[in-house]
C-alpha cells in the first residue's frame, strides 16, 4: 500500500491536483447534464408526486438509475480526459496516486453539492427531514462507488470509447446482471436447498443493497417478506450498515485498482 499511495501527506502537491480536478470537474459535460437532471428530478418529485411519501420514492428511482450512471460516466470521462498528457503529468513531482485521489475527492465533493438540487425540493415539501437526509447520504455513497467504477474503467481502458463501453457494461451488470444470475440460479435444485447462496450474491451488488435498504426504509416492502432465510433476515435487520460496508468496499477496491494500473503505466 505504501507504493500505491506514496507521500500523500505532502499537502502542496495534493492541493494543486485537487484544484486542477475541481476546475476540470466543473466543465465536465456529464456533470453539467446531471446538474440539470437533478434540478428537474427534484422539481418533478415536488410537483408530480401525490404526497410526501411518494416524493421520497420518486427521488429513490432517480438516485438508483441516474445518479449511479452519471457518476460512472463522469469518472470514466475524467480518467480518459488527459490521457495524452499523462507522460507530462507523471514527470511532475506529484505521486501518481494523487491524481486518482484528487479526481475522486473533487468529483465526489461536487456530487454532494449537486445532489442538493435533487433532494432539497422533497425536504421543502415536508417529506421528512430524517428520511430525506438518510436517502441523501446513501445516494452519496452510491455515487462514490460508481465514481470509483468509472475511474477504474477509464484508467484500465486504452481509449475513451473503450472506457465508456466498459463502464456502461459494468453498470448494466450491477443493474440487471446480478439479479438475472440469482434468478436463474434459484431454479437449480442445489441452490433451492441453500437459498442464502443467491441472497449473498444480491448482497454483494451495491445497487441491490441500496435498493433493498431504501425500499424497506420507505416501507415499500413488508418486513415479514425478508424472513425467508437467516441471511436475508440479518440483511434487512442491518440493511443500512451492510450497504455502507458494500459501497465502501467497492469504492476502496476500485480506486486501489485504478491506482495500481496508473502506477504500472509506462506507455
């Protein structure tokens, strides 16, 4: 780990990288589109929803699909943005890992500000400050995980098109692939004898963990529906903690993977 994140305690180089990444993030077209969609989504939740409970449910749908996708696209785009300048950047007295850490911190910070546009209308409408605050924090964790997916795809790919294809494919895998595998696996006699196997598969998916935790928090799924297996029962009883752990795991693992790729880049 010391080789992966060397000398990050050097404040001046890291500050310079952060300022650079903040500037680039503000002109990232995916962020600009996401800002507009967040504002429209928040306004739609306020105007079109019939009651305060449905406002939170509509915001959940926007968070599940749009936040995860645009975080991934922003990360992949950022990683590939200065590929032609990597040789010049790596000649600077700044650890390579600082570029990844800088990108991640800058983009996640701006995401935290942009998400206010999505959640503030629901808060004003009286949807429940605690409920909205929890959903906001969970959405920010989801954004962090998929920002890391985008950065990893961007640094592992050889060009922008390949990075976007890899990133979107990963997003589709998380969105549908885990569920389809679990669905087909559940038909096997062996898996039917051990249902916790496919429950565990779903638990590893940050999108499924986010969706299940949020739906139970919004009381869209009755609690007794989770008492089918011991693992499912435990999952629902600790849904918030589990989602935080899964999001943190994917975030750290993928940022580390991007760091390893960048440290080994010698083209």
